[in-house]
C-alpha cells in the first residue's frame, strides 16, 4: 500500500504539470508550436526551435522539460508543416511525445492573416528507469516502468491583424487518456489526462523607429483547476535586443531577456521567481530557448540585411539606417545670416529667419510674442493661451468671454459666469434656498415664516393624539386639536405637513410596521375629511424601530405608540 501511495503522489504531480501543457513556457512566443499548431508556416523562412526548462531549482525530482520543434511554409499552397518532439520529467514520471503539425493560412489583402492548425502524434508515459519497486511482485509498479504509447491531438487557430494585434486559441490533449490503478484490496483508483484550453492575445506597438512595446496575455483553463493568467510585456530595441517581464497568477514573476544574433539565430532566457510557498525551498526556475532560421535569406541589394527587414531592399544601405543608404552631405554654400538657409534660397539673406518662411523671420505686429502666422489677432496684443487674442470680459464678472456661457450677463464663478437661478423669486438663490419653490425671507433661508399660533396648533395636535393598544382608531380627545390643525393647513395651502407613524414594541415587528402605517394614514384621512388637500400631506411609518422610551412600563408603551408631525415647505 505504501508503494501505491508513492505512485499516486508522483502521478498527481505529473497531472499538475500536464495542466500547464508539457508545461507552458515563460518565453512562449519564442517556441510557439508546443501550444498552438496554427503557427506552423507563419514565418517567411523555415525555423527550428529548442527550449530547455528546469523548474524549481533546488527541489529533488523537480520538473525539467525539453522541446525541439520546427516549421516551414510550403511555397505553392498556403499550407504550413512542422514537427514537435518533447521530453518531460516530473518526479519519478517521464513523458515523451512526438507530433506532426499541419496548418492552413488565409492571407488578407492588407497584410494580416488567419490560420488554423492541428498536431497529431503519440506520447509515452512511464516511470523513471532508475526507480525500482521494493516489491517486485507488485504488478502495478512493475508494469508502470515500461510505459505505453498513446495517441495525442491538438487543434488551434491564430489571427494577426495589420495594425500589430494578434490573438489565438488552442486545445491540446483533446484525446482523453484514462489510467486505472488498484489498491491492495483491488479497489479501482481512476485518473485521466483531460483537454486544456488556451487563449492568447498581444499587440506590437511601434513607438519609434528603433523601439517597440509588445504587451501580451495568456489564459489557461482546465477542469478541476483554477484558471491561470499570464500578463506581461517586452520592450524591443532596434529589432535586436529585448527585455520584458510576466506575472503568472498564483505562481511566479518572470524576467525575460533575448537577443537576435545576426539574421540566423535568436537566443532567449527567462527566470521565474516563485511566489507560492515553494519559494522557501527553491531557487526559482530557468528557461533558455534557441531559434535558428534556415534557408537562403532574400537580400536583393546584397547589403546583408534581409529584404523583410530592409526598408530599401533595392538599394544597399547600413543597419543603422534600416538598410537604406546614408544621405549625402550637402555641399557647403554661403549663408550670411547663419540661419541654416543657403543665401541662394534665402529671401532675407542678411536677416536670420527660418526655412518655413524662406529664410525670413515671421512678423509680430502686435508685439505679443506670437508670430503673425500663428496669431488669430495679429493686430491686437493678446496671449498665447488665447491664440494671440486678448481676453475679453463683456459683463465684467471676472470670467473671460471665451469661458463664460453668459458673456453679457454677470454671474458668479461658482455658476460659471451665469446668474444664479431663483425659481420662487424670493431673492435667495436656489442653491441656498431651503424652500426653492416657495417664497420666503433671506433670514429663514428662503422658507416662509411659521407663526406662533400655527406652531401651537401643531403642538396641541401631537400632544392630544393617542391610540389604544393594537388599534389605529384615533381617541376622541384628539379630535378638537386635529380640527384646529386642519384649519391652519386650509389657511396656508403652500404649507405641508409630514406625518410619521410609530408603534410600541409589543407584538410582531412586521405587524407593528403595518400598525404604524395605519395610524399615520388615520391622521391623514382625518385631515382629508376636514378639507385639507392630499398634496399637503406626506405619510411615513417606522413601526417599533424608533421608540421615545425603551422601558417596558405602560406609560412608556403609550408614549411610543404615537404619531409625530412637522410643517415643511417645498
């Protein structure tokens, strides 16, 4: 049983490795055939790639992977072919595979293309030959050393747009492979290798003649494992040297470096700094890739720069000038005013000027420091920020006309030069008016005054308003005060009243909320029956959530089952 546990643990490490597809490399763009067969035949010349990766240096039996691949484009038909061989070691397991690649490419008229591809072959899964089972009669361990060849299939597609953007999608390990082990009691322990899904995208951003930035991202998804994303970028200098970095979620930070050696070789290196708990036991991961361009390089002008990199393929040039010839040095001519414009082409040979104006200086008639050809107001002194024109303020409100939506009507800065609005015309701007649609004095922030008699009618109505327990019926002793309150509202139709219903804490909370609603509405209907308009009444209810006195005495309970009221204006 102990040997079976060891076998299953090692096999689990292999499955974790295969979830990253043999595994996937940090410098995956240098050896792309291992994860997307649609890239076969997408380069002008045949190419070979070799990658060696050793992962988690310092850990015993840590993964190590080698991939050798190659691809070429057929000349007469839009088809690419290639081959792939890989060897992968993880723990006591070894996995080797070989595949043939085939792709079809559709070129766009504007320079982009779309391709689809497939890779088919076999892989062999086995135990390390150095491993010897302690129990030689155990058929599970003894048979695992020889391994077996298993069919393999991968599909992919790839797009490249003329502007430099690219994207791809691939599904390796399409053919599921199930493995079956048995424990000492002959109970089955099934395991399977399952498909993986990769989506990738990037962009080649040409920032200057000798510098480009290439951001990229790679999404990896498989069943029973969290999705993993690589996000990174590399900076390419002079099409020869590049530096970059990648962040892999939950795993590592990678530093990338590479160099194009002549027109034939590309060398790339990546170092992964482990972010997981393994970083306490490992010195990181190393990866090196060598790419070789095959075939005869087209160089029509014989200057040593391939035609696909030569901006002047018909004229010999230098690498510093991207394959174009150096411009001849102009013959020395007379330039009396030393403005860089030869006298024979200078309209003002004795006055320093600029070539844009045929060697003459530009005029500045208004002496505002902005030459007349750029000055929208060449005869009026102005400022450069206003295109040479003066700043006008027609309404004298301190905001220049070009920034004033109301240039002829003065207004404050906080309203962008326009006058403040005052809907009720009470002299209090709406932004400061507590009652913007009802006129009121400035001293009361624009709200109408409430007389002492009106306040008294409200106080008495609240003071004499009571309800019995579990009831929304107004007790008779409150009728007279409510009648007086109704008269106040009838005399002041612009005045409104907010009615808030409350209940004591006895009974169910939802029931008390409904009870407080009925009590507030009872007051509303009483006032409506006395002629008060519905738009003057606002009803709110809170149940038992806002007691005045939380004590359980009868006096406190009666105080809490109440209706509060207050005057307000719009």
